[in-house]
C-alpha cells in the first residue's frame, strides 16, 4: 500500500493524483537514462507514492504517446507511423483508446500521490500553445495540479550531442553540414521561448526549471537530482549510460558505415544496424570535436540574449550565470570530419573481438598484432 494513501484520504478531491510531474526534457539532457530509471523501478517508486504509467508500455522509453494525442499532425512524423496514427480520425481514435486505458490504470493506482510522465518530445515537438493546452485538458481529469520539470543544457554541448545522434541515425556528415546544422535551427535553442510556452499554459508557479550540469546536482548525480524533483528517494541502481556520444574512432566508423549501410528497410528501421551502432557506442564512448574552441564559443555567444531572458524569468534569484564559460574541452583546431581508414579498421577489429571472445587465442593475438598497433596502412 502506498505511503501516501493516508495522507490523501482526507482530501475531498475525486482525482486519482494530487500532482502530475511532466518531465519535458529538453533533448540530450539524460532523458533516456531517466526514463529507464523510471521504467525499471516502477514498483519501488510506487511504494514511495510515485506512479509512472504503463498503458503504452513498449520498447520506446519516451512516452511519446502523449505527444501523438496533442500534436497538430502526428501522422506526418515518425511518431504517427510508430503508433499507427495515419490521419486526424486515427488520432482521435488513438486518444480515446489511450484515455480508456489510462482511466482503468489510474483507478487501480488511485492511492498514489504523484503521477510522472516523461518525454523529451513534449519539448521538441509541441511548438504551439494549442498543442500544450490539449495535453493539459487531456490530463486534468486525473490530476489536481501540475509541475513542469525541464533541464536546460548549454547550447553548444546540446548541438554536439545532436550531431552524434544524427550521425547514428544514418546521416553522412560533411564539415559544411555541421556548420549549417549548428546555425539552422536557432529557435530550437531559444530556451526562454520554451519556458514561456509552457508557463503560459500551466502558470509560472508550475515551472520547475533546472540546469543540466553535474556540478549543480547532489553528489553530481542526475538521478539523485531528478528523484528529489519528483519527490522520491534516490534508489540505488546500476549506473548504466545510454545514448553515449562517440569518440573519434567511433565517429569515423559510423561516418563510413553510413555510406554503405543505410538505416531504413522500407518503412522500418534496420534493427541489425541499430544494434551495431549501439555496440560501437558501447565500445567507443567519448567525445569528438568537429568544431574548434573558437567556433564553439561563437556559436554559444549568439544565445546570450535568450539565456539572459531565461535567467530573468526562470531563475530570478540566481546570482551566477546559468552556464559555465569553460570551453577548455574543445581543441584549438577542429578534429578531422572525414572518415579515417585506420580508425574504421580498428573499430571493426574491436567489434570482431567483442563478438568472438572465445576465438582461438593465437588467432586473436595475430589480429591484435595486425590491426591494434596500426600496422595495416591504407
């Protein structure tokens, strides 16, 4: 039985949950790790009065069904394709079915205090006030009040992480693509506008903004920070990293892979390729810097005004800058973007070794001698 049941028993409200925490991202702020944490610990969180719904419990960690029901045209995006929403009529049917499932689920768990919903797509795909209002109207029958939890990451770091994701999804990047990508979607990085859109609908008092910076979290632990934000104790779980960025070798391998092994098979993603890319990410995590320190600083400077406005509205009591001004992680010269033959071969060898751990030891030694010391020249 939930520890919160007695606390709520005297309430006259007939709604299942006292509070709903909407975790809306932003993208590239540990959302996948957070969603795995929520999904893998549903029962433990429930005992603390925190409920994470499972009506659309699929392999997709992000609860993007809540985006599909309120987006103005989900059938034009991958969300519609994945959830079977082909048109406006299909969206209404999907919304009705989801409402029925959630109503049954929430009734069974009405002893809980807090409902948590998590999807970074809420931030990245809901650009219109009407869409956000639609989400609020959909959830209000079950919720007494809302809190909007959102993490903001320094824009240059977000941009690099997005480039890594784009590469993994089968894009073949050239240096001109990288520069144009960095500069093509300024509104995506306009954090003050994101904050304003959501506060206009839910109210400034509902907003719970945070900075994605480990130095600003308890014990430099994102899960500890997130747990405190949703009113749950920090659970001791295995520290698993998801959606890792690639180091130089991994970046070059995927860059070369994209020219010969596309991601799509008809209307579906190639699961074998996805598994391969995931394994490369596991074996070659790290950072790759296709832009120089000066380029990163110049990119970040263009968001000075939007960040100042965000500070004024979202963090009015804060005395220090929102984001660190330390760019020392970047090299003075950008790293080479073109695939390196030797790097690609080295990655292939490591993949082979990971797959064939039981290979004959002498054969494994020959592969190490041949490849890992760079003795094979292009």
